């Protein structure tokens, strides 16, 4: 049932790609990040959202341009390797795989906690197993299930908006102009909210499975990002008006609390179920993206060669998929949710900084957006990364150091000719 590496099947249309992007983004940040972001930015939370959206847009345009040039699995791992050199490509792939593995653990724990706090870890592991099984069966099944998940999550967010605005608690009197930690807090809030946008480049890692990728990916990424920004802006405005920034900052589930405090409190269970479904959607998309990057690195023997396998029937990187699932399940048994999110954010911002640096090296004929936008992306990614909590920054720097050691340790293995 297993076989050596081969070509992945191109099955994803523009609609499939946009839906997978929506499934990757909607859920993680909008249900989990508003609390800590509001603690930093207060009523200026929407300014933080705007800044995070600018960073995400710069990253999205860079990823789209690069995906059009290199329509293969691996995302920034491939782009940085081609444009910046093998070491930087490896560091991008390393940051993506390790950082997103931490993000997978965070999303699995979020899924479990929203369903049952007492059974959070067993439920999290069950979700990982289920989503891995879907992905192994084929990316077209991933897209099909993601359509359902996105529809359910959007319905849950519609309930949040209706419950918050029509429940009787929403008022501009709940807002103030105070900056809890000054202008730095707005930037830190943007760094925390950026966690909500990181899924758009999942499309770039599926380059070998998208129909007409040179056209589809550059169109799908901005469309998905624009839709998500609009949804987040409406949701965060509703929650701020219903609770006020201080209550949002101290709430473990601000979206559910925004509904529970009004006349439509009966709808609160629908919000909690929607949050669990959203986390499951992120799990589905993240597992697909990480496994493709792992496959690409294994092809070049920068990760164990045993992971260089495509299933002969389903045409999916089944060994990479299952290996990632096992590792994430192990992390879930011991992980701290906040720590996992902070560590993941630093690694993801590193990944996108390298994506922007790679786009900076594109020629005029290859570029679809102005060069300065890629440069702005590099600067803002670094800025947001170093506004994260100190533990996350230190952990991220250790991550990069360990990755560099792995790179040096595998130099001899890479001396054997491998694909470019």
C-alpha cells in the first residue's frame, strides 16, 4: 500500500483553494486571540487588526507571486531555497514544520476545551486522528470537508454577531480611548491577532495539487484573506461593543460570553460548537500543509528519507501526514496552550519574513505587486515577532539555533546529488 515518492494529483479548483484558505484562517484567532490582544490594545483592538491585516496582505502577495513561479509543494521552503539559498530554504521549512506543529497542538487543545474542559486532551487526540485520516484519503476530500466546516463556522460567527448586537448589551459606552500599554500594545495586539491570518499560505504549500496554479493561487490567496479580514472586523466590533475591552481581555471565551450576557444567551452552545468546528477546520488544513512541506524536505534528504513517499492510490504524502499526527498527539499530552500559540507565532513570522525576502529577489517581469511591499513585509514580520512575550521570543530563537545545527549535521547527506 505504500510506495516511493511520485507526483501529487492536481484536483483543486479556485473555489476549492479559496475554501481551504478560509478553513485555515477562520477559527484559530477569532475564537482564541481577542482576549490577549484586547489586554494589550484595549478598545484600539481594531487598529491592531488593521495592522495585522497589512502584514498578512504583504505576506499574501509575496506568497502568491512566488507560488506562481514555483507551483510545487513546499511553500516558502521552496521559494527561499531558490531565491535566497539552500540554508535559508531549510530554515523556512524548519520554521514552518516546527511552528505549525505547535499550532496544531494549540488548535487540538482548543477543540477539546470548547467541547469539554475535563476531556480536552482525549478529545484533542481524537480530532487529530480523524483529520489525519481524512487527509490521507486525498486532498479532494479535504476540500470537500473544509467546505462544510467553513459554512458551519460562518454560521456560528453570524450567531455571535446577532447575539452580541441584538442581545441588549452592545453599547458604545463600553468603549474607551485608553491604551493599556501605550502604542506598543497596539503593535503587540497585532502580533497576537496575526495568528488568525497565518493560514492563507497553506494554499502555496499545495502547489502540486492546484489546477492551473500560476493563475489559481495568486487569485485565491488575496480573495481568501480579504473575506477573512471583513469577517474578523465585524466580529471583533460586535464583541467589543457587547463586553468592552476589559471584559474581553479577561475572558477565556469572549465570543461565547458576548452572546451569553444578552437576551439571546440560549444561542451560546451554538457558538461553542462553532468554535470546536473551527478548530477542527484549522487542524485539517494545517495537517495538509505541514505534510507537504515535510515531503518536500524529505525529497532533498533534509528530513528522514522514509517520509519521502506518496500513497499509490490516494496520491497523498501519507507517511509525512501520519508522522506529524503522532508527534502532535504527543505534544497535546504535555502542552500549555498559551505557550504553544506564542512559540508558533514567532516561528510563523520568521517563515513569512523569509517569504517576503524571497519575493524581494523577484525580477520585474516576475513581480505582480510592487517590490516595496515585500520589503515592508520583512520589516513588519520582524517587528511583530519581537513584540511577542519574552518566553516566545527566546523559544523562537532557540528554535532557529537548533534548526541551524540540524542543517550543519545533514550537510554530508546533502552532498549526494538531489533535486534542485
